[in-house]
C-alpha cells in the first residue's frame, strides 16, 4: 500500500518562465519547443519536460535533471519568439503525492480539487497560507507539484507539517 | 436525579462524570451539559449580565441566552459557552459566571435594587460629566462590571485547521427539510455538503414524537444520514455551524472536531474553518421559539416549550415535577402531552386563545386545568414556585408549580439570509419576518421559510433539493414522505402586564420597560432602538428576543410590526473562537517569512535579523565581547572601508525586462534614459509615480540589445513589478516587451572595500576584474560551478565594490566559499545597519528619503530628469508646488559640537526662531554615527538646502531630547570625489 502522503522536494529541476513576444502565436513556440503550450491553466508533459500555462502567452517550463544552461539553451531555441528568464533558482518545487495529497491541498488552497474539476494536467496559480504558488497535477495517484518562490520554503513547510499532522 | 428510567437518545450504559462549580455529577453519553444539569436537578446556572439575576436554562439549542458557563480550565478555559450545545464528556469541568462570591449568593445582585437607574441608556446619561472622570473612574468601572465570563489570558494551546469546500448544493441544517433536500439532491448526483450544528443530524426529529413513513423521527433521520454518508457525492458535516454568507456564493462554517472529547492528541486540531463555495444553498435552519414576555419570565424553572419537550423526549431528563404550560401556539399543547407521557404532572395549560387546538381529554383526565383566554402574568420564586394567572373572566389565580413551559410561537431562523444586506419582511401568514430577497442561489426551506408542519417542511426540502438539481440540468426524482400534519398555528401574544420584571432580551437584561423608554426618548427607528437598548447585541444576537422587542417597539410607537421592521444579522451568526479565524497564522507564523540563501549561514555567524517586508535580513553580526550593537556596526563599517566586507543584498527586487521595445519602455518608466545604455553597462535610475513624486530607484543593466536587468529597493520590489506590468499591459499594450520578476532567482552578495578585487580574484579565478575589463558600472556574465553567474561593478558603500550573483540554489555555497577565501583578507560580514551607515556617509538615498513625499528635485536629481523624452510623472512633477526651488531639499548635517547626536525625524529650524511649526524648515531623514569621520552625520530635507551649505541650523527634537546646533553641508561625507569606487 502506498504512503497516504509524501512530500519531496524536486531538486535538479531546470525552471524557466517563457513569455511570448508580441504577435507570436503559441503554435509557433510549440513548434520550436516540441511541447504543447497550453492557452489555459493546464500543464502538458513531454518526457521530463512540463509546460504550465500561467497567464496569456506566459508559461512556466520545468525540466528534470536539467543542464545548468537549460534556460540559456531555451532562450536560443526561442530567439525572436519568446523572452526566457531563468528561474531554476527562483522556484522551489515540492512534490506532494499519495491518497491524502488531495485533502492536504484542499486544506490549503481555495481551489476545487475534486477529480471532476481538477485532474492530471490541471494547473492553478493561487495562494496557500499567504504564499503565492503555481501548482499542477501530475498523475491520478494523485501527485501534485507545487512551485513557490524559494525564500518561502520554510514557511510553506510549516503549513504543510501542521496540515499533515492534523490529517 | 430527574431522569426517566427509559427513552431518550442517551446511552445509559455509558455514564460520564462531570463537575459544575466544583460539585460532581454524572450524566450519559448523548447528553448535553444542559440536559445533564437538568437531570441532576441543577436549576441555577448563572447570573445575568446587568442585574445579576439568578438564571437557569431557557432553551435546548444554540440560541441559548442564559445558560452560559466557562468550559474547561486553565489555558483551554472558554468563557460564555452555551451549556445547551456542549456535548457532555467524561471529566468535563464547568464553572458558572458573573457571580461573586458564589452563584447562590451574588453581591452584585444588589444592582436589582437600583434597577430604576440601570435602565437603557444608563451609561450615556450617567457617565457624562465631568469629562476628566472618564479615563480614571468611569471607564475602569464600566469595564470591570462589563462582560460575562473571563478569558484565561493564557496562549491558546489548540490548533485550528482550515478546509475549502466546493459543492453544487450546501444544505444548512439537518432537520427534516435539510435532510429531505440533501437526499433529493444527493440521489440526483449533485455534490452536496450537509452542515448540521448538532452532534447528530435530525433537528426537531430528535426532540419530538414524530413519525415519517411509519418510522420514528430519530430513526428516520439516522436512516437518511446513513444513505447520505454512503453517497460519494455527499459530505455530511456534523457538529458544523455555517456562520456567515459572503459574496460569490461563499459560506463560512466551523466544524467542531474535538470539543466533545475529553482527551486529544497534540497535533489534533480543535476546530476546522470551512470556506464553502456553493452554487446553491438551502437554508434549513428551522425556527426558534419565542419566549413570552411576562413578569419573572427569566426565573430559573421557566423554559420554552420546545426546550421542555427536548429535555423530556431526547434526553429523558425532567426539568420539573409539576408544570404549567403557557402557550400561544399549538406546539405548546404537544409539550403538555410530552410532560404527561414522561410522568410529570401538568397543573395547567394556559392559552390566550379562546379555543384549544387539540382535544384536551387526556390533559383533563390527568388533572390539568385548561385555561383558555387566560394569561400567565407573573412567575414567582427563584427557582419558580408558583405563577399568577389572569383568567379570561378577569379573576386572578395562583397555581403552584416548579416548571413553566412558555411558547410564544416560532421565528424562522433566517439570520444567515440577511448577512448580505437584504432586510427580511413581515409575513402576516407566518406571523414572523421571512426572507424576501436572498443571496444569489440561496433559498430558505421548511420552518426557516415559515413552513412549520412536518409534512410541509419535508415537501419543501424535496422541492428545493430538486430545484437545485434541475438548475444544474440534472433530473431529480422527488421522494415522497408520509408524515402527519401536526397542528402548527398560533396567535402571537407580545406582552403580558405583570408585577415583576418582564425580560425581552435575557442575555442583555433588556426589559419591556426599557423598550417603552426607548420609544419615549425618541429612539424609534429599529436600528437606533437596537443600539439604545442593546437588545439583540449580546453574543446570542437576540435570537430569542429580537421579534418580541420589535413588536413591543411597534406597539409603543403605534406602528404595525411590518412598519417598524427588523434588523439585519451579521456574520458570525453564532460565536466563533478568534483562533479559528487565525488558523496556523499566529505568533511567529502570523505571516510567511522569506529567507535568503545565506540565512542558515548567517544564523551560524550569530546574525541578528531585522524584518524588511517579509524578508529576514541580517542586521549585524555581533562578536563575543562587543558591548552593544553600535560597537558591532562600527567594526563592520571600519573593516569594510579598510579591508573588505560582504553583505547579502539578494532581497533587492530584480526584474528581467526583455523584448525589442524593452529600452523604449524603460525610457518611459524612468526619468533618465536607458535606450542609450550600452550592453554590459549599468546605470542608476529613478522612477516617478503618476503624481510626480519619486517612486523608487535602482540600477539597471543592459545584458543584450533586447534584455535589461532592473533592480529595485527591497520594499518596493512587488510595487515596481506591478507598475511595469501596468505600463506594458494598460498604458502601452502596443510595445513588444516582456517582464518577469527574478528577485528569487539570484543570490547576490556585495563584496566591498579596498581588498574586494583581490578577494574575488582568488574566489572567482579566471575573471578579469581590472578597471579596463570591468570598470565602475560595468557588468559581465560568467559561469560559477557550472551555473550561470553575473558580476556587477556597483557600489552602495562608496568603496571599490562588486556584486556577485549566482542562482539561489548556489547561494549558500557561494557565501561559504567567499568567506573561506576571505579568511586571508580578514573579510567581515556586514548587515543592513552597516550598509545603512555607509550609504549615509556617501549620501546615497534609501527608503527614508524615498518616502512618498519627495520629488527628484528635492533629492538633488533635477538634472537627471530628461527633457528630451516623456516619462511617467513628468507633467505632474512640473506643477508649481512640486517644481518650487524653495522646497526642502537634500542636505548633509554635522553637529557643531561633535559629541552630540542627531536623530532622524527631528525638525530643522533657524537658530533664533521660535520652536513652532510656523518656522519649520525641514526635517532629518537619516542619521547615524559615522565611524569613518568620527562624529554624527545626517541627511535631511531643508528649505533651499543646496544654497545653504555652511549655515547653522537648529535640530529640534522635542520628543527625544534637547536641541542640537548643526552645520548644513554637502550630503556626501566620505570620498566626495568618488575616487574609491573607481579604484
């Protein structure tokens, strides 16, 4: 039986924010990147790469075991199409998984996590414990990735510990 | 003991012991504290608020105004807890309130003798004069007498959880209507949340002898709850009170998780705050029975008829031996029958109406007098011993009894429905106020909608449940329930003239006379009346008193009740603990903290931290033996200026501004020009608000033709980001420019001092740090430990200095590396205080100067304002008041007597001028003791300042000390030629 709940930091993750240049359609960026660029709060997965829609023409791109120059490479690939900012150090990503993960998140974010409303590939930019987060559902276990600005990690952890202890 | 040998929803095999005022009693699983006290013949529970009258238990529900006790002891003691909704647990400790020295003998009861002066408006009239008495005498006196229970004054040891609920239908209340609505909608597949405040749903079905589909009511409720619980789309929340309705179909509720338990484990939350977003909601909160207003109606032993039925039927607890029932509604007659069935003798049933609603043979046979067209005018004794009745024929009669059950009729419990501001309107049919306009998607059902009879309530629940399903396009089958139509009418009786005090608001001790007084004194608007008499303003929000009060006011002013109107109810509908609303956000976790990558390293270095917004920044790094922070800061400054110091400046805001039009946008944001900046160079910039006042400053580096790296002050980081987004989204959507906050991406360390270049040459081998390769205000990219890194030749300290940036994931490694190498150079960590001293020594600006009141001209940057381009704030900055050359402008200040201190905030006045506002010429913005020049220095804003260097001025500080004479000077105290930064 899997653990009812586990929380693991996702280290060695390449992270970049990508913003389309004026008049560039998502399809053009999509063609250059080889990943579907969602036009809504959705996450798409291709290999170790995840693309999360965070706003109109704006995405957060993460890559597992990324090379240190991940963002620079991305910038070259998207030259003229999009602006790229390295956020590999900016965000800390926590992976929450297990049957209780849905309840844990439901106690943090004012987002409907019912499977009919939020399932694999759903994403949201919201707030947990007064901390801004970007989060997306990875699978139906369920597994969620929660990205927050790195400086908030300890405060987020405090909320998580209290909430999990109260399960 | 007054417990029936059988019956009731209590588990006689589970005996629970508890104490009340130190005396031990026992009850059963399933009891409330109130029912257990009833069963133990405890009739005196507390003393009233103003007159300290002895009070018992009035109701059996959450509307209780009298039976308020302090539950538990120590830090967990909770005052003003309603005994009627406190589930009994083993070891429960309860204490009575508002009495001294004891409940039975209370010294303050003497207030009753002075009742004629303690009327409504007493405080307003009495404590008026002399004014000086207010602070010293009146207020402490009032405060001592006010309030009921006392707080423990200890930190709350409990945890409070939070959850967000989403549903198609929220059903508020689990009585017959609520259960029917939830079942109908749940079977149709809707996502349903059913919130019921009781320990078990059922509402009146638990308290009355009712049958549905030939099943006893309580058993029927249990079956329905079992079915609902089994449905995956239904969430049944017991012990949960919905206490507020808000915009956007949001509801707040409290789920009581451990309040009914004797013991909890340490992390177990006591209560959970629910924020529920519901497409639709059914208000099935039932109705609250009105007391009758007659003399002595507050005496222990006088209860509502529904309370009597509840104690007798649900708890098998007998509140008396010989009862008198005084009722103006049909339900009271059922109470009389309930009493008979439980073996309590009924002396009389008194009804002001002329005919009995039921055949009264059983009552007559049992010896009860049926007194129609009669009124009970006084209850006598505490606890009650007898009553005086005004008979239909005008005679008076006394009847001995130890229990009075009074029933004035039913008020639909519609409080939540007016949370959003719609005033309920009077219904002649229901003889009560009902919801007219409701919050979106919100509808009342059953007794809450004035449909009191059981079968009506069930049908109404079904109808509303089905309506919710149909609104969502989901067909619903409407279950049919067979239930009898019990008599449920009545004719309100608002007032009976008696000899004793007749209470309307029990918790706030408001009597019929107070209401008459309010009307006489002109407080005739329903809202003025409420505030003048305080009726309905106690913690029970007047659930039992509101309508009686409004009816009496209407009578006193010659209006109909419909004309007099009623008040609105505000959230919380029931009292909630403040800890519930705070959740985990208390003490040091009141708000989140932000830590830089060097945080743990800084802790290990003994840093003292200071708050900068949410950031924790190292303020200084004290060493053993240093006697105060001044000594520490002086050392940090001196070691930096003479050697090398390192400071974490990661908290500064950082924004990537990218795109072909990035330079064009920056030209419009800043007063100076960035389009002319060459790649690999940084420039200091100042931006204004729309109104021409300085908003923020910082350096911006051009990393590529279409790529700028903007920095902001720490506190303005989010504001500048918003400002940039506003400019590119709203002001100039045509520009092709993108912006992203990268504050958190980079850990940045300022390495400052004459030895900084040598230190970095060793720490970052392979980078050319020479003046030729990296002159002042230049920047370069490099790689460090494989990661992208940047170095900037910038200086806030005025020394030869570099800022090194690496991804925050490498920040901890870099700080340790820098100090490892720095050992050879005796490198010193310095905090924000030393940073501040060094920037004042250099006349650099910070938040004290960028204070939201200063113009670029005030701060000596008038010439930076480009005349060749437009920028935000340009036009407004040219307003005569802002462009006035005589405005207070930036100067330096040095005390004439160099042993003196200057303090920030002090005012600047001509030496001979009177110390009055009329002669005020400016103020000190920043001040410190400078270890570099060896005396105090300060920056200030002085009228015509730049033209007054060399003048003497008085620094006037009436708050913290005597005046200091100072000399006005150039605001750059150290290296005014700027030689060091270019070293």
